[in-house]
């Protein structure tokens, strides 16, 4: 049988002090002596006292909980961003509630409502690829004081701070690297252009070609998903059409991995015949039989920056002001054997 939790009234009675003194001691009030605080806390622990977090939240206006909405948690990128947010906020007493949208805007809406009902102090989110209309997000800004912070995947909504990397620069760097290695016919696996990150990576690819006097061939732009199977299918499509590239820049590491698998199956040598470079720098890229080049998104740093922006937002709201912030991080290109021909 579980031991019954005590109340502050029980502690007050046992120590023969007022309820107010017990409450203040438990909340580290400066007017209470250190000796009294230690005695009250020791007695509370002995009596199995559990603080009523709901009551505390109602009194302070803070739950010390924040929500995080991501498409999936089973990728290194999103789990690392979550880690960064948690590491930044945990020392300040915050706890995270993690939700997955599964790339479904209906689920995303449901999670937002759940987090609002839980009275979280803020919401961090990376929108789903099916999030076209943003009315459900705008309504939160219009009707609540709950700050929303976008990371990685964002929508341009006034009043929402964003933390992203320079996806355009990442696409440019990857393509320029392939050109410098001597590749002439560079194909791009573009992601879902409903998402700005993939638009920017595509635009970076195009500009790098133009700046180096290469023609942008629409046949070399393959719209794929971000899965291994999508990469396999893209290679089949290219080879069936006879539009065979000598290099591939994929907007996704997973699609790039699928491409590598299919190229190997067809006995096409990487990087001698076809180079491959991905985007995200998932851990598997460096442990492949032939380590794969990739653009790193610095996800832990992104998460920490998101946490810092949230803390600044909370501080500013306390002073009656709030400033929308746009943080753009610099991507890093990791060059490995899959694209290094020279």
C-alpha cells in the first residue's frame, strides 16, 4: 500500500509553525531562514509530501513545461534539436513535452490544442510538410500569450521567432564542392517544395551551377521524398530515362543512402563514376562502407539557440515587450569518400 502524501497543513502541525511559513520555506522565500528551510524540506521528505504543481502553476502563472512538435523523433536531426532545447531549458527548471505530427497537419493541430490545454509556457515546432494553411497557428498568436518558436521548418508568420540554418548556402556549398571535384552533370534530389528548406536547397544548387557557368537542366532535378526507398526509386527513374548524372546532391541523407544502395546494386562505382552527397549529416553517413559526404545542420546548437530565444522572450514579456527574432545558423560541409574524386 502506498504511503499517503502529506499536506503543508500536516507539516505545519508537526513543526508547530504557520502554514504560510511552510509554504514560503518550500518555495525558498528570502524572508525564511536557511535553517527553517532545511528543517521544513527535511520534514516534507520524511512525510512523503508532494508539491501540487497545478496549484503552483495557477499561482505563479507558469507550469515550467514547454511543448515540442516535430514530424518524427526517430531521426538524429530532430532528436538532437530536442536534446539542445532540453539542455538549455533544464537548468531553468523547465520540462519538455514531445509530440510527433507524423507529417500530418491534422495531428499537428491536435497536438497544439493539447499543449495549450496543458497550459505550457511555450511551444517549439517544426511544421509538417502538409502544413499549408497556417490559420491554426495564427489563432494561437491572436488569442493567447503563449510564445511559439519555429526551428528548421518554418512559415513566415509575424510575431514568431525562427531558428534555421542557411539552407540556400548549404545547397550552394554541396554543389560547388562537386564542381570543384570535376563533376560535370550534377543531379539534385529535391524534397517537398511545400517546405521552404527544400526550396532554399534547390535554389542554392541552381545558383552554384550558374555561378560556375553550368546550365541548369530541369531533367536533372528529381522531386523525391526523404526516405531510402525514395532514393532507390530516383536512381531507377534516372537510369530508365537515360539521363545519367556523374554526381548527385540529395536534399536528404536518407534519399542519398537509397541512391548509394541502388548504385551499388547496379555495380556503379562511387565516387569514380557517380558521386553522392546528402544533407543533414545523420550519424550513419560516417559509418557507411563508403562514408558519405553531407551538409551538417548543427541540430544541437539549433536547439540551444531556440531555448535561448524562448528564455529571452519570457524575460521580455515580463517587461511588457516582445521582439521577434530571426536566427540563421551557418551549415557545415563534411567531405567524405562518396564525393572526393581528386
